[in-house]
C-alpha cells in the first residue's frame, strides 16, 4: 500500500501541472486558433462557422472544411501588422535592456546588504504591487505631462527653459515599462546574487583581478540564470503590453497590443484579431524555448 500511495502521489505531482496547462493554456489557444480560421460575420459571435452539439459529426466536419488561412494572408499583405510586431519587439527589447541596467545594481546592493535588512529591502521592491497597476500608470501621466511634476522641478531649478514633451512619446512608454516591470527583473537577479559564494570573488582578487574584472569573470557569469529569467519576465509581457502604450504613448506609438485591442473592440473583427494573437503567441514562444535551453545548460553545468 505504501508503494501504491507513493506511485499515485508521484503521478499526481506530474498530472496537476499538465492539467493546468491543458485547461488554462492549450484549450484557450486552440479556441483562439479556431476563431482565426473562421470568417467575419455580422452576428453574435461575430464569426462563422459556429459549432453546435446538435450538428453531429457530419455537420462538424462540414464546418471544419470551411476553415481557411485567409486571415493570416491578410496579415502578411497589410504592412501595419508587420510594423506593429517589429515595433513591439524593438520597444520590448530596449525596455528590457534598460530595466536590466537599473535592476542589476539594485539587486547587487540588496545581495551585499547585511542580512538583517535584506527582508526590508525585498519588501520595498515588492511594495509597488500593493497599488493598482492602472493607478501607477496614471500617476506617470501627472508626472510626465508638460505641466507635470517633472517639468515643474526642471523649470524651477533652471535646467530647462521650456517644458519637455515626454508624454505621448516612445520615451514615456519606455519609462512606464521600466518602472512597471522593474520588480520582475530585480527579484530573480537578487535570488541568483544572494546565493552566490562570496569567497569566489575574494579568490579572484587574490589572483590579481581588479574589482571590475572580478565582476565580469565571476559575479556576472554566476548571475546569468537570474539575468535570463528576469529578461524573460520583462520581455514577454512587454511585447503584448496595451495599457502603457495606450496611456503614455502617442498616436504614433505602434504596438501589437494596441492593434489587437482595436481589432477586437473597434473593428469587431474577431478572426483577424485571433490571427494576430496566435502569431504573437508564436513569437513569444521563441524566447521561452531559448530560456529553457539556457536553463537546461545551466542545470547540466551545475551538476
């Protein structure tokens, strides 16, 4: 009985995450993919064909035969969508790089701080999550607008003579993404740096390395798992970000999240918007595969 219970428990440990992925990832993905193969219709829902259990297998296969890749061809022919994908990837990549530059010193300082204050520093990093994401983005509107806090401070100190135009530009989008996703970069970096053996850096110094050389040859390579994890946690949601470019970016800010929202809500073209979402998901799978490969290599080196 003990062996039987252990076998059942081990299978449940495997089945539960797979069931979670099946219900909350694969099933919604196939629904969206199925809609992307449909045609637009003035109806509810606004696409055809719509399946019904009363159709039977013959009716089911008749409707499946009407599926086409026309919506995907439309995306390829219209440069708007290609430009939106490229712009989203570029903005997300630049934002991820800027977030890494800011988060690494923060995480390094937290890891080097006395153990007694590390929980307090960790709480300060997590503290922004206690406030609504939407409210925090709206707060940046008040800070970045021409008569906002930032321009008032710069004008009062004499650094500038006229207000800076930051709001409704890509710079505002970068600021919003970096601010909003900074904790997602700090936490995995801190986890990697906090577990690092400090004697390795001391040994590098004893062997003649300068502090900068010791950082690049010892500290940074050991923190690469945290760097990769943090970059994935920032890059993946930033590519499909909608709220930040919609509120802080201008009309010229082109991101696939805004395009997707416009197709769903303004144009009510669910098949095309589903095709946009499907391609976006496939684009995001690529960095996830790279992350898994890097993680597997790191695990092999750790053994």
